[in-house]
RNA sequence: GCGCCAUUAGCUCAGUUGGCAGAGCAAUUGACUCUUAAUCAAUGGGUCCUGGGUUCGAAUCCCUGAUGGCGCACCA
């Protein structure tokens, strides 16, 4: 920020920083060893009475540090609240106790400064656990004022662009990201306990495969070739199942060059997992058990309210075929319809728009599902047996070649996971890739390219395998009650503002 | 990409019919040794998002652009 754009308050704070230097104090000071953070301080001293705490003999004084969030300086004594990751604690600074120099330091300090205090616990007349300061240490000068103390930072754009301020001012926001971390931690520990191996596969892909999505393109200089940021790790993880691992998973970022919305960010975090010798049923059982474990360990319940809907995440989720669900919602039974033109007619009768690259029944069935069923799936539901045309990497169902052993998990009208009994017949896989290429020619920008190396891997033999991918951001939204994906991403993508900035 | 809405002090927000730009917090100065949205007194702080237009006069009306939010489309 150029000097001529500084506000009055910024100028004053810079002057104060210079005054500190003049007094031999580094405005951006150094290490301060703490005996407690605010949480452990409250745990250690929160249960004493006012009298007990006065009598308390400490081996060493308490050393605690944090950002000044409010101050009430009144003549020759004053209070302030300081904040660290775990919360706020009041400090009491009194001229008699700290001496003139340190008292001036406290008095001239600003909200937003970071300070250390050395002292003893006390309880005020109003009953608040407080640090009675014996030594007051300036640690870091804040050169800009914090947002207003009572309302905090309200502006949604500012909260996304300057997340650090949001984290300082809005406890809810901080709690969301702590919970996000816990959710992923519990996911890992659940899977590790079950014997899955966590792996990392390339993010730069020569062929963008494993999902239907438009990729980001980049370029490698030395190899002088294009690379795609991965849209899915699927084809690499399956190579690892060929390689003999029983169960593998990867938690990581996927990149899809598509619209940004309340539930889409160009990069998002997924869990993708494969289990040898398993199948679709195995993935359903795993999903129920894992999400149940996560919710119980993180939020301590399996009944949640999301968007004013009560959702029961306890085990025993509904499992229903896509065609049965469509029949339930619309009365149309696609298992009885064989003719594409008839299906197309049914779709148009119901006001659905059928794009050119839709050349078969399966696309119409999927369209019906997305248009008429998805939204009403409030309670956790596994919708299975997807049309083969929209599932290029999935095994066919044994009883009907038009459908595949695939499910998606829906909760609160939104998709959370996508699972398959994996296709392990290399010749079948080859044909599916070829069909994808045809779709691409017909205008589908998301269709897969042929991955010959992957076919070759399958030719060595992949055991029967169940696979699943989860959208972690959405799971976090569900468990934190966030309405927008941006509320669970620390730094959601924003268009750069004029000038520079990210 | 399309539609609707928003943008006023560092922050949270008012601003009437088009008629001098406002409050609270924060800041500055002073008083105050258990306050807690501390209190009291005084003071300073504005590209009213940008650029045009209408008008004697625009924060306010019209047009353009920027950024954001929401909805639609695409998708997970």
C-alpha cells in the first residue's frame, strides 16, 4: 500500500511503532515462551474460587500471549481481552504492579497488537478469571485497525478475500475450519485403522481421465507437452490395485474448469478409495460406517439440521435403484422402455431439453433422475444401478446390460459420493473409451480420452474391486451447517480486484 | 455466460421528495486504580465503487464499467 493512501489511523500506528523503536522496543518483537495458552490457562485455574485463587502459590508466574481484542483503560489501571487460537482471556494491568514504563506501553497500545503478559491468575469482583499482570511485554504492532469489535467483519467479500481477519473476528468461522480439520483427521484415522494405505498420485496428468469434466491445461517446458491438472485420481489408484495393494485411498485436490457457485469451486478436495475383492455393496457399507464414525467423533451426534431439514445419519440408509426412484417420482418405468425416440419424447413432454450428444436411453434416464428425483432426497440415500452411458468406468449389472453397478450418495438433495464396482475387463474398458471419444466428437466437452496405458494395466489383471469418491467440502458443509462451499474453503477463488491482490 | 440485488469514514450501518455527508465502534486529547459493547468531555477522519449523462443542484434519477452476493446454466 502506497504511503499517500494511508488512513489517519494507519499513520498514527506507524508513529507509535517508531516511538517504540525510540524507546528500544522492537515493534515486531521476538520469541515469548508461554506456560499456558488461553484454553490450558482456563483449565488450570477456572475451578478455583476468588479466595482460593488469591492464596494460590505458583512455582512460576503464568506467561500467556495473544492479540488485544478490546481495552478498557481507566487512569492508572486497565483491562483488556487478549485472544489466541483457543479463545479470549481478560488481563488486568495496574500501574502499581507493572511500573511506569510498562504501563505506558499498555496505555499506548492498540487493539490488534499482540502482547505477552507475565503474572498470576485472579478473579475480578464481577467473577471473571483474569491474568493479573506483573510484566507487560509488547510483541507485535498492528499497523492497521481491526474491524469493529461488536459486529466483527460482516462483509462477505472481505471475509473470503481476507480470511485472516474473518478468523480473528468471527469465532464461528474459526470453528468451521477447526471442525474441517477434525473431519479429515477422523476420516484418515478410520481408514488407516481399517488397513487402507494412503497414497499420493500425480496431479499433472498427460490425459485427463477418471471423470467427466473439463480440465485445466498447463504446459511442461522441458518435455514440451501439455499437462492437465487432474480431474480425478481414479486411473492411477486402480493401477495400484493392479499392483497388488488391497485397499488404497487418496485425499487431495481435484481441479475442474467449470463454473463457480455456492457448491462449486474450481479446486476441491476429494477422498477417493479402492478396495480389492469388494464391490458396490462393500462401498455402501463402508460409507455408512465411515460417515457415522466421523459424525460421532466430530460433532457427537448423528442427527443434524441442515437448511432447516432434520437429517438422520444413523446407519441403515435407503438403497434404491435409479429406475425405481424415477418410477416412484414420475410414474415412468424405464425398464419397460427400449426405444430411444420414445424416451426422448417422454423427456420433451416433461419440458426437458435433450442435447445433441444424447444418443441413447441412459442419458435420458439420468436426465430424468437429475431433474425430478435428486432434490427430494433429503435423508441419506444410495441411488444405484446407473445407466451405462453415464458410467464409462463401471461394471455392468449382471441382470441388465444397460445398467452398471454404480451408486451415488444423496443427502439433503445433494450428491456426496460416487461409487462403483470397478470395471476390470480391459476389452470392455477399451470399448467404453471408444464410445467416449465418439461423444467428444458430438460436442461433449467432458468426455474421457483413451488411456491406453491404463488398458494395458488392466490386461495384467485387476481383482474385482469396489471404488468410491467423496466430496469432502460438501461433507464439511453438511456437518458445519455451511450454506456455501466458500464458507468451508479457507481461501475460495475470487476474481482479482483491480490493481494486484489474489 | 444470462437475470436480480448490493457497494456511503478503518469497521458496522443510517441517509426522507434531488437541496450543506450522518451515527456507533475505532482513532486523537483530557478525567478516571475491579472494568467488560467501561463511562464522561472535546477533536479529527469521506474518490458516497469507476466513468459518463440529466439537472440551477445528484449519495439519491438514467447509461456504462468493476467487484461481490443470490438464482439459472455447467458440474461434484
